[in-house]
């Protein structure tokens, strides 16, 4: 078999067979297909797509491209969660401990932020001492003993996704639906849980801006899960504006702690509760979605989830005192306020622009491996639909380097739009799929 023939086939819009897909994944991971040829192949997929069968074969070949996790020694119902990527999306830091309090077991492999979206691993690393590079043994034993752990994706697990994702990012092919489906689902399959919930974002700050395409993405993931015997449900959630009120690593940890303490209500909390309820419904713990919602609400309000978060931080070497005193998290040297230009309602708060502004301040990276600043970011005082008075703060920028501040300020100001009358807020949870 020659890769060039497969490339020509896809360029011409023909269907590949499972052996051909298995060949190209294996050879690429082994370094036998150069990036320039794979780049052309990804672009051919971007324009000619893959049908459902081809996407499923690609997913399975990718899932089998490296090590897999064996969760069989862990008792109980094991679950996982994945987000398609957002801004101010700190759900995992709240959901993982919350899920563990319900008796479900959750081991989550997470990634770093790339592009304008944040990453759970960068956020956790802003907690002094917190270890994200655990051995498989330490990861499994934490799930066994405490019911939860979050660690960084290892290079051995689904290496095909790691190599392809990086190349997609550099070749403008991230947004292809079959490539996103295979990327997400190969990682979930290789981790071997019993149930998975997906948070598929749609709107200005999401990779998939359009609701119909987000539904198509979710449907593809749920169907592939079913075909391999994995229980998958998905929520399509709004990413027109940032989910929480903080964007930036230590700021988002602080925000998660506020939700766990019951000090912050709002969209971030609501999405977390709903995703948790989906997992409970998949398991024997809840007979209906309402029951799942009630359990999640109770475990969060009672402070039990905060206790589990503390256990996870301690267990992974982090300083648990940050929970009682969030000033022990990395703090920026400077903080500037942006005031409202008029007395009006917020009618737009562009998540993509806020994500970009946080990156300009140093919270994210524009290419893999770049250093980030855990302390910087943006705190939003006003969100969509809220009323503002002229001069009242709409956001605060936390910065360490003045050179980026002016540009970030402009981007944040331009991300907001105001009007005399409130616009209808986009619905937060747009669809559920199972
Ligand atoms: N998240 C993933 O894991 N993969 C993608 O391709 C996009 C979002």
C-alpha cells in the first residue's frame, strides 16, 4: 500500500476502507509518512470529509495507536467527561470532585490550552505543588482510593491524536467534523470508562460556531460510542460568551473554588450540574435526569464536592491552603479596570475575543511548548444581559507585563457591545443527545 494512492483517493472524494485507514494511522505514528504529505491528506479530509464508517474506522485506529488504560481493577461505574474547548470553561475542576462524591469513579486525562481556549492542566498547574504528570499506577490508585484524579495525557496514550492535533492546528484543519469526532472519541475509548459525557460548545468562542454542525458533531460521537459499547451522552452548550466570570489559569481555579464553596452561582455551576446529572443517569445511581440533577445539586450545596477537591489537591502534592486563602494562588503585579462607556445593557461579550485578550496578557500559548503566565487573565464583572452604569467596571485585566496591556485592553473593550434595551440571552443548554 502506498500513502500517495490513499491521498489521491481522498483528494478525489472516494471512500477509504478500514485497512487503508489503519495503515495510514500506523505509518504516520511510526514516522514513515512525512508531515507535508499528512498535511495534504488532512486538507483533503477537510474539503471532502469522511463518512460515518470512515470516521469510526479512523477513531478505532487512532484509539489503538498506543497504550490503553486498564480500569478493570477499579470497582464501580467509571466515567469521563470531555469538552470540545471553550473560554472561561472551568467545568472539569468542579465536575470531577462533584462526580466523585456521588460514588462514581472518575479519572480524567486532560490537555493544555491551545489557541484561544484554556486547558485544565494549565489551570491545575497554577496550584503550587500540584502534580499533573502522574504514573499510570499513581493515577489508578488515586481513583481506586479516593474516586478521582486528573492527570496530563501521556505521550504513549493515543499518540496518533497528539501528532495529528498538532498538525491540524498548524494547517487550518482543526474544524473538520470527522477529525474532531475521531480526536475526541479515540481518547475516550483508549481510557476505557463505562460512561462519558461530552460538552460540545457552540457559538463565537467555540471551534464549531454553528448549532447544526455542533449537533452533527455530538451525534457522530454518541453513535460511535454506541458502536463500540461505550455509553455517551452530550450536551450542546453556549460558548458565545465565556462560561464563567474568570479567564486565565489561577483566576479560573479561584472561580472553581468559589462555585465549590457556594459563593458563585450562574452558568458555570449550571452546566457542571447538568453534565454531572447525565453521568448519574448513565449509571445505576439515578433513575431519571431529575434525580441526577437533585443528587448533583445536593452534593455541591452541601460542601462535599469542595471536600473532594481538597482531597485531590492534597493527593497530587498541591497546597490545600489555597482553598481557604485563594491569595496563595499566583497573583499578577497589576490589575486595571475597564469601565462601561454608557449606562446600558450588555448585548454582546465575544468569547473568542476575550480568549484572545487573555492570551495577549500571557495566559495561553500561540504554539505548543510556549511558557504561560499562571497569574494573568481577565475577570468579567458584567455578562450578557446585565445592566451597567456609565463608568462602572465591566472587566478587570490582571497583568504582569505592561507591554501587552494596551492591546489586551482594546480587545476586551471591543468584545463588549451595549444597547439601551436588553437582548434575549442565548440559551445555555441548547440540546441533549444520547
Ligand atoms: N477537542 C479535542 O479533543 N479534539 C479536537 O479536535 C477538538 C477539541
